């Protein structure tokens, strides 16, 4: 019993210590962001590796999620004779929920894990230490540009995911199942609000981008500098990011749509 | 006045004492070696001098400044005048050899690219790798990576360089090249060099002064000749690489005979 309490205490202390370190790390990154505007090329380079290289998985997944949504939505709506509303159903579910959430999960798997592995390996090969000894702050030079890139890329990827998803649903709904294209697009336009729906999705994706990139960079920076340590940190990035995305999605949804 | 003055240095990792009351003076313009068996905290000492770790007690002064009392920006200013060569080279793997050497110049100076090019080529020429400038770090051998790292470490014309195990894992030719380079750089650039190593022959060849570290204390110090003549058995064992002596061959524990008579451990 004492053993159990002791290990629980140790786990608790360890967790809070890591949380504290994570927040100090974030403060350090945020302090480095103003300096990035003078050297924006560093950020652009990272937007390429974090964002552009994630495009393929986002495009393909978005297309298939949209197509499935088109099929499923049609089958349900047709029972009520409301198949003309397929466009609304698809756009609202994508823009409000699936776009930000699924693209953030994919982003954590593709870009987040790569960031953790990259930073973890830089640490284990003493590149970060080497920079410090050259009087270059690695958090400002290496970490902050990647954080900024994640923050910029995530909302764009979520928007692309939703757009491609809607096209996928249209291809299935109109091309395969015969939903009128006029009804599909006009109902979507009439019922999808810029502020209530699209902006809320954008806010979610910005928050997810912030959290996933933070977790990925912190895990890399905090990794034990061995191959096993980096491997574990990469796994933790994906798992913690998934928890954070789904948990925050509920909180954000409750905050933004709770009073409707 | 020595360039580096270490007084009563204490440093602990958890409960384990790495240093307990170490005093070291590193003279200007000289090559000083810090030697000792693996795991005696030689690399830790370099990290303490560079301000990457904080001592639990004692002071480290570099060029008259107490490293651990400096503000962050002053510490970074001091580091611009300190070069460090890591055991792995610590080259930035996403940059070419040329860009690695140019890195500190681009970060800390506003020199035009044409001048940076001249400086980089000069430094690479000095280590014999001017024609390897377009290679990526992954394409270099261990010895070449260390030479590139050396060119990078001297890019800002520092007052001193710290070498962390520069000879470990090198073939005889690159070992000879590195020994020669460290010696030449020190004299040609008027540097002060600190070499951390356990390669006795190579280090004794270039060192003006040697400190022997073991069990968190300085066991002996002096010129290579003085150390070779030392009456201490420990120093003789270390300098001559004898397998048994004051540092036993066997890891401490019960006698072999006792162990053989205890079959129940595996029952």
C-alpha cells in the first residue's frame, strides 16, 4: 500500500515537474518570436517542411473523408427526403469538426512526430549544445521558427482538408448519387455562416496547431538523448497530441456552440 | 594571470559527487590537458567552464569573469570568445560543410557574403578541407567532421578552444592530423587550448601541462615529463596503461570463490 502511494506520489511530482518545464519552454519560445520577424526566411523554410510536406496526406485523407461523408450523409438524408441538404451537412461537419480535428491528428502523426525526432536527434548529437557554445540560443534559432511554422501551417492545412472534403462529397453526391449541383452548393452557401462556422473551425485549428507543435517540440527538446529516448518521445508526441486535440475539441465546442 | 581559474569546484549528479574541491589553472597560450579514466567528469568540466552547467560550490573564472555570475547576454558574449570542439563534431546536419563554418559568422556578424566566403575558405584551408566545402556532414568521416568542427570553432577567432576527446575512435592518420592541427592552431592563432582526453601518448605529445583527474579530485599535475617520473602508482598505471594496479581490473564486489559457492542465486 505504501509502495503504491509512493509510486503515485513520484508519478504526480514527475508529471507536474514536466508540466512546469513545458510551460517555461513555451515562455522561452514566445519570447523568441518577435525576433523571427527580422529573419522570416527561417520560418518560411520550416513552413515548407512542416506544412507543405504534410499536404499529400491531408489532400488524400480529406478527399476520402469527404467522399465517405457524402455517402453516409446521403443514405441518412434520403430517408427524410432531404438529400438536397447534403451540401450543408457535409460543409458543417467538415468546417466545424472533422476539418480541424482530423487534420490536426494527421498533422501530429506526420509533422509532429518528425519535429520531435528531429529535435531529439539534434539534442543527442550535441547540435543544440554546440549552438549554445557558439553563443546561439537554440530555442530562438531552431525551436521558435518551427513553432511559428506549425502555427501558420495548421489552419491552412485544416482549410485545405475541409475544401478537398467538400469536393469529395460533391463528387460522390452529385456524380454518383444524383444530388442536384445547384441545391448542393446553394444550400451550403445559405446555411454555412462565416463567423459562426468557418471562423470557429479556424480558431480550433489555430489552437490545435499551437498545442501539437508545442508538445512535439517540447518532447524533442526534453527527450533522453539516446535512440530509445527519442523513439519514446516521438510516441509520446503522437499520443499526447491526440489526447490534447480531442479534449480541447470538446472544450472549444462547448465554449463556442454550447449556448446555441 | 591564468586565463581560466577554477577554485574549490564541487559538482554533484544526484548523490554522486563528480568533483569535490578541484582547483585548476589554465595558462594563456598553452595547451593544457585534463586527463583521467572514462566517467571522471572530464566533459562535465568543459560544460562547467562553458557555463552550460552550474557548480554546486566553488568558482570558475574565465578571463577574469566569474562564468556563473554573468547575465545571460554577458555569458553569450563570453562564449563568442570560447570555441568548443565536441566529441561528435556536433555539426548541423542540415547544413553543408561551408554553411556550418559560415554559421557563427552569419549569426554574430554583419559581414557581406563575399567576406564570409573568404573567411570560410581560409578556415577550411587551415584544416585541409577547402575542397570538401560542398559536402554534407553525413558524407564526412569522423576525423573530417572534427576538422570541420575545428574550422567552425575558430571562425570567430576565439581566445581559447576546448577539445572534448578529440582523438577517440580515430585511425592513426587522422589522429596524427588532429594532433598536428591542435598544436599548430594553438601556436599560429595565439590560442589557449584545453584538451580533455584519455589518449595518453597523443595528448602528452602536445600538452604543455597535464592535470590528472580521478574520483572527483586532481590526483596529480605537472608537465608530461614530470608526470612520467611521478612516484605515484596510480599515475604510473594511467600513464603506461597497465591493466591492473591501484585501479583494479575487477569491478568491486565479493571474491570469485565466494560467488562460486553460492549456487542458490540461480536456483
